[in-house]
């Protein structure tokens, strides 16, 4: 077993692996955008657009105001550097991970297997035939072209989805079809996987399950730097017991090292190429769906904060707000802010701002600078701070001072 890491060392190791330790570039290049994505291995997708689409935010956190079209090209131009599939949740992933994830992902709650078999087979054949002839298509377009109307199928299938929508999600989960992009309304545009994936039809070849798990576990370890088996499993939503076994195999092969960190439950696995920076220079607003944040238990182990997204919490029961972003300063979570882009007014609204215990004394100034930088990146001309939260008065002064 490798020497134990202190909590501070473990935190810096994680921030280094997550590309949040170094000074940001002055003008982010396409190569830097690609390298950040390769290091993270995934970008979680979410439809909430109160601030910006979630998959755009991790690169801003790490690179500052980058050109979003650089990221868009990676998922739309051949050969694609990002493809969409299930990972932690719906995500953009590195194409080489697709086949391995396809072996291990089982989102059974969205499958069409509870439909009558004859109906399922009939609709599946019709959908595949249509997409082979004409793609990409949204679910709505597929329904229209096949002559189905939403809601006419058995309503007990969930969300009142039609048979066509249910089958589309089933075929997507199986990896037979994929997303060729998103519409202006952020609807998935479906196409046969072989026409989208850089490997073509070979992307559907089945890898060995054990080898696939080893690759996914090592990828998660590389992206996380240091992690428990639970966190390694959570990165791609793999089964914990099998992931622990894979981590120990990788340790025996010298690709991971087993260690421990005070306050972390269970053995900790350190990627053999992980580095522990002596200092971290992070100043980053973190999306609720950022890969540093989406494992809430791990976030508490690393930073000692309890964090949850309160989008689905009734307004009167929210503690911090609707779309709350933790603010990383150095190697600490220093604050959390509820942000909203009022695009019609051209204003970035700070709905609330809360200081964390033991936050650095300059948190208000650094947060003001980061929020103003985000406003510029989003094409908003002003920042407005509402008087909610213990940091709001100081933050408002810092924003107005600039």
C-alpha cells in the first residue's frame, strides 16, 4: 500500500486530475479544449438552461471564456471527438468509451420491454428503417413521419410517452441509434450509430466485459486522480463490487496504487500517473453537473460541504436557490451562488450568495471578478446582485466597485 495522503494532498490531487489546479490560459485554443475533455472523459448533459447548457460550463470553469463553437465542432464534425451516450447520466463521452459503456450501461427504467412484444418489434423495425433512409430526426419528426400521435399509446409507460418515443429511448440505450446533434429546442436528433460514430459499424462490436470494466475503471481513476471504489463506480455508474475488483486488479498491474485518506471511507485508489500539485490556482464557478461536483458524497469527503441541487425543491423550502453553483477558490469551496441569465435584459442575476465557513477574506472580490467574466462570456452586459445570503452585500459592493 502506498503512503497515506493527507486530506489536503488528496484534494490537490483531485483538482489536478480534474484540470482545476493550473493557471488558466489567456486565449484558450482548440487543443486546450480537447485536452480538458480528454482528461475529464465525459461532459454531463442536462436540459436546464437557466444559466447555460450544463455541458458548456466545465470548460469555462477550467479555461475561462473559451469559444463554445470549439466544443460544438467536437460533437458535430467528422470524425467526431465526442459522442452522446449514457455515462454518469446522459453525457458526451470520448468515442472509444462507447463500446465499453454499452456493455455496462443498463438504464432499464426507460426500456420498451414492457410494451406488448408485437408492438415493440413493429415500431422498432419502422423506426430503424426510417432512420436508415432519412436522418437525423427528432422524436417528434419520427412520430409525425410514422403517423403516430404522442399520447395514444399506453399511458402507464411513464411521462405519457408514445410508443415511438419509448422505442427511440430503448434503441438509444442499446446503442443501436445515437444522437447526431441537438435541435434549437435541445431535442436529441437520432441517427444510426454506424453513421455517426468515428468507427462506423465497428462501434457496435461487443468487447470483453472484464476488459471493458478495467478500461472504464482506469479511465475514471485517471479523471478523478484519487478516489474510493464508490466514486470510481459512480463516475460511469458502474456496479460498485465489480469496480472494486477491477481496481484491485489494476493495482496488482501497477496502473493504480492503493492508499488511504483520513475521513474517506474505504480504500482509496490513486492513478499511477496522478500528480499532487504543490499549489492550486483555481477560481471557478462549478456547474451542479460538473464532474467534480456530481458525486455529492465525494464532494463532502473532499471539501467538507453538503451540497444538493434544489431545482425540484419547492421554492419556499430551498436553502440556497434554484441553480446554485459552488465557487472554488484555490483548493476550497469558498461560496455558493444562485445564478440566472436574464437574456432579454442582458443581465446576469445573482439570486443569492452565501459564504462558506473559513472562506478566504478576498472571496467577495474574486467571486465578483469570476461572475463578471462569466457575464461577458455569456454575452450579458451587466451583473445584478440581489440582497439574499450572507455574502450578498459584500459581493454587490465588489461588483459595483469594478
